[in-house]
């Protein structure tokens, strides 16, 4: 996986340069954008990282970009920056999934802590997503009969109840077969799954 990038979007060049230097000083990679549209046009959801986003910008505001990213189910963690103490905007952005809302002028360590929290969240989200993809791949390897047993397990039925619902299966097949296969292990079947 690629190294994470801190994407910085602000229409004030001095702020862009300042944050980029701060991020680089702790060994993180930074990419800067002068507008929300410029970031949106180059956004790659496969690139790990986080977004440091100004609230007020010409043409498209930070919260408007957040709304667009949420609409396409992009899960990039966002740290908002604002030179205006607008509580309503801060609440809206946090409720929409922002990691933090930092006021300008920012304290360097506070901003770095927020960026690190956002990068940690991105890493956790990506790890969780890859785990669920792996589960889906393993699930696809189950036979039709195994999927039938799994459906009954999901309903909360016991092994005996499942064996009664699916009479061609013995209880030992139900107990040993599905859980091991669903978790990616190769079970030794005591019963027959037939075909």
C-alpha cells in the first residue's frame, strides 16, 4: 500500500505552504490544492491519507466538498480549518464525519495531533474494508449447501435445529463445516456435504 498523503486544501497560499512545511517536518507526505474543485478533480479514493480542508473558499466551500465526498461514499478523514468561529458549521461538519475542526491561527501540535488521528482512522478504515473483502471472497467459495447451513446459522439456529431443517446433513457436518470454512480454514468434514 502507498504511503499516506496529507491533502491540504486552502485558497490562502501562505496557509498552504505553512501546513505543508509542518507536515513535512514530521516526515509525512503533503499535497496542496488551491481550491476544492482542484482537489476533487484529482481525488483518488485508493490513495491513503487525510484531508486538511479550509471551510471558506471561493466557488466551493469545504463543507460542500465534504458533502460531495460523502455522496460518492468516499471515506477520506477530514480535518477542517477555519478562521471564523462558526459553531453551527463546526457541528455540521463533525456530524457529517469530520475528525476535527481546528481554528486559525492553529497551534502546530494541535493540528498535527488531529492529522495523526485522521491518518490513524484512515488506516483502520482501510484495514476493516480489506478484511470484509477477504470475508466476501471466502464466502464465495462456499458450496450451495454450505451457504444454506450458513443462512440457518445467521438466523440463530442451533446445530440440531439446522440438521432438522436441512435433513440431508448430519449434525457433525453442521458443527465442523461452515465456521471453519467461513474463517478461511480447511476443515476436516465428519459428515458429507454432498453435492
